[in-house]
């Protein structure tokens, strides 16, 4: 089997589509034992985590069965996949967003010392302005709002192009996270307070407090997302 490159977007869905294709060609049949995680991950050129996401969707619909100590077996036709399983899909999307938040937390808490050191007075005024703009509420779906621009501006204040490029490259996912994070109106007020606290620490050029406030902000972001009902 040749290694096949899978597109970055919605990797687990691409895995399911490839399995459907193998089933339609007769390569995969009901009752077959699926390849091991290591072999499948190498075949699809993806991480085992992404592979497990795909298996989780199929298991939730009874299409595959995992037997501990043995492996995974195809129990139903892949033609029977119910793509309306929104709770499962939404849960996976939320998991992916939480992974991104974790990565952002590592980067933003790491860069905040540079922000305290390198931000100009003009930079800080802009951060303050963006923090105060949080009370305007959400924009149209897919459009960045003050929350995105605040974190983007923080990256700019680090004067580190790699950090800034990370924020730009992940703009679409960050926007999806923001929509989940602010699905309830009162979340804007809480996030605004967190942003203002971060700016205050930056104004005082206090990297330790600034890092603490950034960490608290991400703790609350995760809580806001996890408390949402799918």
C-alpha cells in the first residue's frame, strides 16, 4: 500500500473517506480486521491521534468494533455512515480547538515577557483600545473581531515574526475557537476583563503578573468552551 498524503483540514474525515473508498472497491470487507494503528498511521501519513478520531466516529455508529488486545474489526457497511452524528463531530471539533488553545497558551505565555519588554507606549494604547472593544459583541461568522485582533496585536508586540506568522496561519481555526468561546453573550464581558488585566500588567512592565494573567485567561477560555452545550 502506498503512503498517501492527507490534506490538513479535517484529517479524520479524510481517513473515513479513504476507508469508504477501500470498502467500495472490495479491498475492505465486513468482518475484516483493520490494520494496526502504526500501520494505518503510516499509510495515511497522519498521527495516531487523528486516526483514533476517525475510529471514534465509526465506533459510535457501530461500524467498527474494538476488541481489547486483538484489534479493530469492520462490523457494518461503510455505506451506512450517518453524517448527521453532530454530537460526535462537534465533540471532535471541540477537541481540536482545545488542542489549538493549548498550543496558543504555550506560545502566548512564553512570548508575554517579550511583550512587556518590547511593546512601545503606542502598542500598549492599541492593546488597551482592543480590550475595550470587546463590548461590541460578535461580528458576522468567519470575520475576525476584537478578540482575535487583541491576540494578534499581542503577537505583534513580541516583535517576533515566527510568533506573528503562527497567529496568521491559524486565523481560521482561531476564529472558530472564538465563535465557540463567545457563543454566550456574557462571555464577552468576562473576556474583556481578562484582556484588560493582561494589558494592565504589560503597562506595568511586569512579566510575571502578565504571564499569570495570560494563563488565567486561557483557563477561562477552556472553561467557557467546555461548558457549552453541543
